[in-house]
């Protein structure tokens, strides 16, 4: 196939032995990892054919070796970054001597080649941990599934290692001709030894502490979905379609989901604090790519309860698990292949074909397996009433999957239209908002209703008991909000009061479940309220952790409504000494002065503002522009004032856009984002609830797993 | 069973929503040569009042005027095509804005004045080893440092200094 360099790893190994043995070890381990994947597949196939468990046990031990080999490979590459071996193309492109240690380590995931190795490393760690759960040789379902589990994991890992070894190799050594080319272009200088003296440096936009935490969290999330996929595929292949696989899958999905949630919101926070357009979500293809598996994984985490409780929707859950994994790869494909244009796109290369092939394999294989096992996956129960917990879960799933389908279609629309209509048609954030906002509104409403309805069917009395008070509160809040807006004569869109009303309803619904639980406990036991709440939560951690996450979700909705519908933007040209009233006179922004500096890596152009509320000085802000000499690139540093003391939780956001050449004024963009900090508070609450729900607290669960 | 009815309603509603959104929100993308061709006009809605926005993709050839409004020329980068369009914009200039940068503009084209008015400007980060067609047409001055002195090995425009 084109683009494949089959001799590449061997050539690199030889070259690296001369340059640095540790790097050679890294390349060797990366190639060895691929060999081990092949061995694991062969061992399991032999084990299945001969019905001999010893081969499977050997494969399991082989799986323990994967993280070791890929750790050596990654550590080798990181060693190259730290030691400054710029003869490696990847290290040359994404690093320079002047960088601090954390950013040299972050070089591992700064570019395409290294990020795929990092991806493989994370998958291998998960795979090693998943394999370790098999060492007790129990329960029987796990044992029967095992010969199929490891090959699936090995094939996924093998795919990534084929790519990193032969197609996008981070250990690729620059040839003599390439080095001379770089020197003649003035992009590189040679040290006395003949090696390249310094790298060309990380993209300044990535030279930011978010680079150290956002990509790893996102990747730990993405890669985590490999394990649920492997368990699902192994269950399908082995026919062990009882409750074991779904329980194992749920736990791993929960972990991956937590990291993915965290990664997505961190990405939003990064965009918000760095990019300077006052928002956190732009419906960029890469953002969408991370959101798609989040939606389907969230759907799975809800209906998995229906499987466990009522043994229904098994086929649907199987589909969701496979779809989630598919979407994590599809997102990688979208953004690494140049199929759609994105600010995040890595340079387009032949990776596209390779990923496309693997995606097609996963899609066709998964689909065929579900079709083959369709009868075994079908359940003997049906949903009897639309007003039941299982129906609520099903609707929640339909809406989540509908959102995912809509976002997917809109993301690829420019590509589809270019191919089908002969003209690339782009769409902007308003189109995404138009399609998804009503769906999100329904989702928030279902979050409110779901916890209040009972399994199988609900009586009107039950609904009244569970939902009436939250409903009244919500209606009250909406009425107040509408009155407030009418009095202030602000244009009223239908969505803000609706969304805030639904979110209040959902908030109340979750809280009222806690209240009812505490009351029920105290009716039979002499406990204080606090103790009752604690014991209740620990005894039902999945349920109450879930409700805490719902509360966090409501807070995020509040923050999004505030910042999306009530954001104010001002483009201004200011001279030093001027004062500007912002946010409808809520603050006065005074332009004090400016100063310049030079750090060696970049020069700074800093503007100084003070923020006043009435007579009171609130804070000082320093929006800044930086010029990276080596990269010949400007970047901007946004200044944000977070008003933590007001329930409005608003941000004043000052972006230094540049200098006005026609006069002594400077150009600024100023945003006022009301309620935005509720998003970050909600994020912490969602994570706290999720972690609490994921903790193995109940003894029954252990018993359940061992069945 | 009522579930299929609910599902069908949801699917139909979603389909309609997406159709409406795409019909309304799709912004066609053009190359410089296409809109520079005679007779091209930005699409107008039936009332004929406001021209609908289009996207324009090209490379920055030169910057005629820094400031408000920003004035520059974009060139079609495809081989064998020589077409340029003048652009005027009051939008915030991106950090990577400079001659030879690949850009996407959103705005309207006035064929009478042969002027594209951009409301939004995006720059694409050029990949490292990308060869630019028509490279010989770009200004020979390679770039400037912060003090305004020419620099070798880079392209750029002088950073404006406080007067």
C-alpha cells in the first residue's frame, strides 16, 4: 500500500543505535509490541482450536507485556525529547532546547506520530489491566469469553502499532539530504558533531499548560472505550451474552466516560482562556469528534440499568458499545485524514485510507456479529407503558443518539455536499445550535422526568408524589425569569426560559429523590438527617452518584444558557486613559497603560486595565500579545476577570486584538459572559457524582459479578 | 405499541429540522478564480435586499492597508490559474494573517466594485513542508521582526508600531 515504509523501523533501529541506544530500544519495543500482538492472536486462535486453556493463559501473560513494551517505546521517545535528539524528524518538529521539561514530555502527544504511539500506550495499559481481571479464572462466563477477548484487544493495538511503525513513525530519523535541506533553508543549524543543534519548537498555541492536561485526559477517555468494545466483541464471538459482559463493560465505560467528560470540558476551558473569541465551543470537527462518543457512551450508561434490572434492550446496548468505540476511531479518522477541515487537523497524509479500512472492518464485523447473535440478544420482555422508567431511558437514548447523528451529519456536510452537490457547503455554529438546541431541551426535560417514574409502569399518584414539587418550583422560576426579562424589556427567545425551567425541574427532581430517600430511612431507623443521607448514598452509590451528576448537568445547562444567549461583545478602539462602561454599565473598564518585555523565546506587548464597579476597584487585567521570533508567529493572552462573589458568576473577558496603525489607539474585543462559571462548577459536580457512582461500594455488586 | 410512533415522530422531526437548518445555514465555498470570473454575483435572497454570505478560499498575496478597514488581495493558489480578488474587512485580524498565509473568508462579493467584503477571516496554519504554488508572485521581502527590521527565512508583514 502506498505510504507504507516496511523497512522504516529496521532502518531507524540501525540509525538510532549509532545516535542513542535508548531511542533504539524505543523503536525496538514499538516493533516488538506489534510482534507480541500477532503472537497473542495466534496463541488464542490455537487455544480455541485445540480447546487448550494453556495457550489462553500464555496470551494473558503476553497482554501484561504490552504496556511494558509500549512504555519502553514511549519513554524512549520522551528521552529523545529531553536529551534533544533533533535528528529525529518528530522531535525536531515539536520541540526545542529552550522548552521546559513538562513541555518536552508533552511532545509525546504534540504531533500526529507521537500521539498515535501515546494512544497505543494507553490502550495497552487498559488492556493489561483488563487481562489481569482474568487471573482468578472466575466467573465461568469470563473464562469462556477469554480466548476471544485478547485477540480483539491485540488487533486494535496491532492496528495502531502498524500505523506507528510503518506509516507515521515518531522514531523516523532525518536523512542526510533532508538535514541539508533544512540547513539550507535556514531552519536548522548543525552542532559540531554534525547533528541538528536545536528543534523548530512547539506551535506557540500549544505552549500552554492546558497542553499538559487536556490531551492526556481526552486520550485516556477515548482509549478507555476499547475495553468495553473488546468485552462486547468477545461476548458476541463466544456467545456468552449473560449479564457478565455488561457488568464488566459498565465499569470500564464509566471510567472512560469520566476521563472523556473531563477532557471535553478542559478542552472548552482551554479554548476559552486561550483563543480569544470569548467562547468555549465552536462546533469544530475535532470538538464534535470528542462529543460523539460521549453522547453514545452516556446513552449506554443509562440503558445498561435497563439490562441489569429488566434484562431488556440487550441488542441496543451492544450496538451502543460498538458504536462508541467506532466513533472514537472515526473522530481520529476525521481529524487525522484531512477529510474535513479543522483548526485541529494534523497534516493530511496517507493515514486516511488505513483508518478508513480499519473503520470499515470494525463496522462490518460488529454489525455482522450483532446480526448473527440477534436472536440470543432479543429479550422476552417488552416495554409495557410509555410512562415507565425503561421507556424514559429509551427516550433519553433516542435523543442522545439523535443528537449524535445530527452532529455527525452536520460535521461531514461540507464533505458530503462537495462530493454530491459539486460545491462545498459550510455551516456555522448557528446551524448546529438550530438543530441541537431543541434536542437538548428534550434531553433536559427527560432528565427531570426520568428519575420520577417507576419501573414497568407508573401510577398517577407516584408521579404526583415524585414530580409535583419540582414542577411547581420550575414553573415558579420560569415565571420569575420571564417577568424579569419583560420588566427589563430584553428580547425574549423561547429557549432561555424553557431551558432554565427544564433544568430547574431536573435539579428539583434529583434533589427530591434524596429527600424522599432520607425520609424513608428515618421512618424506620433512628438516624440523624446527615447520617441517613450518608448511609443512603453509600448503600445506593450508583443511583445517588448519578443524581449528583444530573445536578451538575443542570448547572452546566444554566451556564451554557447564560453564556450562549446573553453574551455581550464589544469591538472597541481605545487610547490610554479612556474608560469604557461594559456589561450594560455593570463594570467600568479603565485603560491604564502598557509595557513591553522580552523573555528570550517571545517578546511581550502587555496592556494594563483596571476594572471598577462604581467607585470600587475590582481587579486589574493584563491582556497581552506575544511574538514568537523563531516561529514568526503572534499569539494572544486573554485577560479574564471571574466574578466569583456574585451569583451571576459572570466573566469579563478582554482580548487584545492588535494595534490600530492609523492612530494611537489599540484594538480590543471585550466580552461579558453571564453565568459562564456555572459550567465549570457543574463540571466538578458531574465528575464528583460520576466518581462516587463508579466506586465499588456495595458488597452485592461483588457477589453479582461472581455469579 | 406506541414506541414506534414516538420513534417515527422523532426521526421525522429531526429530519425536517436538519433539512431546514441546512437549507438556511449552508454557506457555499468558492475559489478565488470562480468569483473573479465575469458575471459572478453573491446570491441574493428572493427579496433581493441582503446578499447571502459566501466563503472564499485563497492565499493572501499582499496587504494594501493595515487598519480600519483592512484591505488586502487574495490569490488563487491552484496551478495554472491567475486570479486575484480585492478584499476589505473590519473583522479582527487573526494572528497568522500575513502574505502567503492560506485563508478562508466569509462575506459578500460586489461584482460591480469587484470587491469582497469579509465579515470573518480565518487563517490556516500552513503545514511544514507544503509547497505553495505561485510562490514567485509573493513579495520578495521575507518578513519583519518586532522592530520592523527585515528578517530572513520568514514571510510576514511589519507589525504596526505605536505612532
